[in-house]
């Protein structure tokens, strides 16, 4: 078994697509008003509207934004800072500015447009 894709429920499809494209993802399949797949370096995500998911689940999903964290490995500590500032300069919300962790990584956390946490990290050595 292999994790193949992460599904993300969004309140605003176009803004969510813009966020993930700014992060470096590209649309690859299934773009409709309620669903789109994006990919970056072998990682696939699907963006799904609450309306579409409700038609599958049978109820409107509750989203709070901080129960799952997506963590993106960057090439270097400088890439963590560069990606963080690219996203924050584009107007996306910061959760925690870049810092050097006690476990030996450069780390930063941003939020997507639905409040989901996305970590950016790289080893310090």
C-alpha cells in the first residue's frame, strides 16, 4: 500500500488553486468547479469543495485547519526562507516565521487559504 494523494477541502477553489500554484504545484487533472488535482515533484493533492465532499459523505464536512499538517522538505535552509517569504509576500498567512529548531532543522509554518498548516523544513547541516 502507498499513500497516493492528499485531499484538501477548500471553501474557495480559485484561491486554493492560486495558493498551491504559488507554492509550486501544477494542475494535472480533473479541473472542475468542485475538484482539481495538482502535483509537485511526485506529490499529488486534490482540492475538493465542501459541496462536492458533502455529496459523498452525506453531510457538510467540518474543517478547522490544524488537525493535519503537510510538511515540505526543502533542499537547503535558505530554500525554507525563500519559500516562506515568497508565500508571505504573496499575501498568504504566516503561522511561524523561519527559525532554527532544537532538533537540527530550519523550519517555518504557513497557512493555506483554509487555515491548513504547511511546514517548510530543511536540515541545518
